[in-house]
């Protein structure tokens, strides 16, 4: 039996239908959520092939340093395949050796090492051994080894050493990364707060935060050591490969440090360290 509607009787639920405009907005939002990460990946992935026209355009794109890097990586890959047409861009590579962005110079130093038959690359790499960036110095030194030039051996040895991160100004430490954190080149180690101003302190290399010398809330002076970054696997491996060819007996203690069977040392790095030590000892003769 149906009951009469009263003040205490619940009303039937009213079903609301989305308008066409609301449905379109809903689907557009969902589409953008999927599309935006793809577009970011597409625009930052250096493996995406570029036409000759795009390479020439990207090499001159001062507003987007990653475009310059993308073009450089593409040129480097074509150099590895011995593509003679890529020599067209060689003057641009020499020009970029003094670019104001560290990452561009770093990539450029690596690319110039892909063709040791071009003497102007050798000339351009030598001044890069004194670059302000430790990674640029290291990549220049590694590339010089391909030219049979061991001038950069001290810079290669330095690639095996931890890097100290210095406070650029006085301030209170905030938002610091935890010890053991993996950090990419340019990644934030901590922030320094001085009044209303906050400055990010960034890592000059890719690696692992080994030691944090100050805690959040602690005041540090300008020039104080904030943290120590251990070099990353790729950096160490490339340095050991180069020292296999140009290492000296004085380098053995650092090389031996990577022969340990510990979690921090990947197996391929440990094996390379062992082979590098053998090569150095063989060059030094039986008296070592």
C-alpha cells in the first residue's frame, strides 16, 4: 500500500544528468591529464630523431638549452655511426665549447670526443680542462684520451672523488635532502634561508648524498661545507675505463677503493677497477 507523502517521508532521489558542456570539459580534462606527461617526455627525450633542419635550428636555440643538448646528442650518435654528413656541424660544436650553460658544455665535451680525427676538437677540448664545472672538466679529459692525450689525467682522477657542496651565502638550512639520497646534477641538496630570501643549493654532479654536515634549522656561514656527494656509477665507470689507458701508479689507491665487494659499488664498476689496476701495474713494470 502506498503511503501518503508527509514531512517525515524522504523525497525520491533526484538524478542529475551532466550537460553536454560538462561532459566535454570532463573528457578534455582527462585527455590533458594523459597528454601532458607525454608531451613533456616527447620534448625532453634526446632519443627522438631530428632532421638536419631541426638540428641546425636547435643548435642555435638559446632560449631552450635542452634543445641544444638534444641536437648535440643526435650529432654524437651520428658521429659514432661514421656519418660524414655530420661534419657540417663541427664548427658549431667548437662554438658551443664556451656556452654559458654547464649542461651544454658538458654534452659538447662528450660529443667532440666521438671523432678523434678532427684536430680542431682537440684544440677546443684543452681549455675545457679548466672549466668551472667539474663534470665539464671530466668529460673534456675523457674525450682527450680518445685523441691519445693524457693531459686531463688529474681531472679524470678527480671524477673518482667525492665532491663537497659549499654554501653560496650565509643562512639557515631548510628542506635538506636525507643522507643516502640519489641526486642528479643540478638537483637540490638543501635550501638556505636568509630573511625573506631563499636560495637553493644544488649538486654539481650526479651521485649520492653521502654526508650532510648541517641539520635543518642550523645556521651556516658562506663558504661552509654543507654536504658531500659521492660520484655516480656512470661517472666512476667512465673514469676507470680512461685510467685503464692513462692511469699511473699514484692513482692506485683511488682505483682500489672501487674494488670492494660492498653494496655501494656495482659489480661492473668493481670489475673495471680490478682490470684498471692490472693495466696500471703492467705499464709500471714488475718493480711496482
